[in-house]
């Protein structure tokens, strides 16, 4: 018996069946003030629970999943759990501000001195992981409130990273041709593939309840170093290289969101309005097409992408 005289029931449910069950329970009992559901991850049980045959199909109004969706979503956590995972991570808290500034400054110092290990260490902080995935998730399900919160957090975090490293650039010597730093001003088609892979990996980790730090490194590799390079170059007054690093950041941001939306859709995350979701995805894809064309032509603002600073 639960507090308040309510009855308490417990059940072990396979991961891919949690979301349909929550939907049915909400439809049946959601109007009751005493109704609540708590989903916990079961690591083990004694005696062991054997897999049981699936129940006969019932009449449902939802579209049946395709074989690909069933395969990709077989271990996916429910949409409610996904919301819980990203909700706290997209608030503009002091913790978020500190991690953004620290990761950007550490990455900037590592790139300036050519210490790859330091840059990787900065990436473990990974402040942009969940805000980016929350933005992709908001576009997928059509939640504009979640999207606005994610976008606000990303804009504020990006501005903090650029400002903090620009101030750093005013007080330290910066060699514009340092390999770790200058590489963040060069955009190649391989960088687009890296960003797409980062977004896909982030979605898989988030939707399967996996540990975030390792995938956070992948997302951070695609986002934090370009922002740090943007600030450093701005701090030393090199607007050309600063813009080129900012372009790399924008390119990676677009790729991560395209991969994120596609990944969520493939795993059966249900959009509220397909038209809106497809429209947002089309906008991201159009932006990527523009970026790919710019990379392919290897020119931007009249400068060569692969040449030395100031070359034509």
C-alpha cells in the first residue's frame, strides 16, 4: 500500500515497451490525482526474469513501427526518460557557466601550446553535449519550449566561450600558425563527416541511457575547440581566422543537429507534427548544403580554406 491509501504495483518491463506502457497508463489513469509512475533501471533480479513471448497484437491507433525502427529502438529508453535526462542540463546554471568557461579556456591553452592531451582533457567536461541533443530532440518531437531553452543555452554558452577566450588572447602570446590552433580554421569534407558521426553517437548514448562522458568528448571535439579558436583569434585581432573558426563551429552545429534529428526519428521517437519536424530538418539540410558548397569551392570571404593565413 502506497502513501495516501493508493495501491502500488511493480512490474519489470522490457526497455522498448516502457514508452507504449506509459502512454496507455496515462490515457487510462492520467486524470487521477493519485496516479504516478516511477521508472527505474533494473540491473539484475533474483530469480532471473526470462524473456516471455510477446503478447498478441492489440488494436492501436498509433502507426506500427517498421522493422528498422523496432531494431534501433529495442533498447531505447522512453521519451519521458529522455526529457528527464536533458531537462536539467539545459538550464543556465552557475555550474553550466563554469564548465563552459573552463573547457574553453583549457582547450584554448592546449591548442595555443600544441598540447593535444590538454585539449582532450578539456573535452571531458563536455558542456555542449545535452543542450545540442535537446535541441535535436525538440525539433524531432515538435516541442518549441524545449527548443527555445536549448537554443538560449547554446547561444549563451557559445558567447561565454568566445568572450572568455578572447580575454585570454589579450594576455597571452598566440602563434596564429600553431598547428592545433590553425587546424580549427580549416574546413574539409572529412570535418563534416566527423560532426555527423558525433551527432549520431550522442543520440545513441542518450537514447540508450549510456554513460555520457565518452560521447561528450566527441561532441566537444566538434564544438568547443572551434569556439575557443574563434575567441583566441579575436583576442589577438585576427578577424579573418576568427571568422573561419566560427564557420567550422557553425558547420559542426548544423551537422550534429541533422544527425540528431535523423537518429531520433530512426529510433521511433514520435513527432507531434511530422510537417514541422520535416520542415526543421529541411532547413538544417539546406544550411548544410550551403556549407558543403562553400567547402567544396574552398573559398569564403575571398580567402582560401587550405592556404596559410592571408593567402589567396
